C-alpha cells in the first residue's frame, strides 16, 4: 500500500514537471527570437522571391502584423508557405520562409536576439505588439 502511494506521488510529480517545462517554452516575438543575420538573409530572399509583387513596406510598422496578434509564428510561416509566392506557393525551402519572416519581424521593429528561429520553436512563439518602425527604410 505504502509503496503504491509513493509510486503515485512520483508519477504526479513527473507529470507536473513535464507540463510546466512545456509551458516555460512559450515565448513572444518581443523576446528577441531571431538574429540580425537571419533577418539579413531573409531580406535577400525577399528581394529575390517576393519583391516582384511586394514592397517590404506593405508588411512593416505593425500595419500587417497586428492582424496576426495572438497567433503563433508557426501560423504565419505556414500561411505564407502555403500561399506565396502567389505564382508558385511552397517553392522556397521551409527554413527560407522562416528567414523571410525574421526579416518581416525586423520590419516591424521587433528586437533581435542571439539565436536564430528554427521550425521546432515556432509554435511556442506568440505574435504580439507593440510594433515599431524598422529604421531600415
Ligand atoms: C506573383 C506575385 C507574388 C509574389 C511573387 C509574391 N506574392 Fe505575396 N501576394 C500576392 C498577391 C496578389 C497577394 C494578395 C493581395 C495582397 O495582399 O497584396 C499577396 C499577399 C501576400 C500576403 C498577405 C496575405 C494576407 O492576406 O494576409 C503576404 C504576407 C505575402 N503576400 C507574402 C509574400 C512573400 C513573403 C512572398 C515571397 C516569398 C510573396 N508574397 C511573393 C502576390 C505575390
């Protein structure tokens, strides 16, 4: 009987540890989730693949990003990946779409950090303001 109780207590403790570590990973675009170099790569890719139809200004200064508030970066990346470039959706590599989104974050004045964004983390990064100007126009 006593042994069963101890095992049960251990199982509960483990379950709590697992669920709280999953929660700890949740973060926001305000936390410096992409690097400067990644945004620069994204800018280059945007010039090659998107600029024929779009100006980066269309997606800058919060005007576009506000519509995504409360969604995750994964939602934004997958949306762009499945619809753009309009004449050939999904043509780029997944990581290239992620780099382009890093550039879009930069255009919205969101802070850079040490690490690059990678696919596995995108679901845990929430899109939220405030947004600012990029200073790169
Ligand atoms: C062949 C032209 C073309 C190319 C190339 C293209 N787009 Fe688009 N894009 C469009 C059109 C047309 C729309 C819909 C009208 C609009 O919002 O401008 C659109 C809309 C969008 C939207 C807004 C969608 C929404 O409703 O929220 C985003 C974001 C976007 N494009 C990103 C990109 C990115 C990033 C690339 C490069 C990988 C790209 N587009 C390449 C034509 C293009």
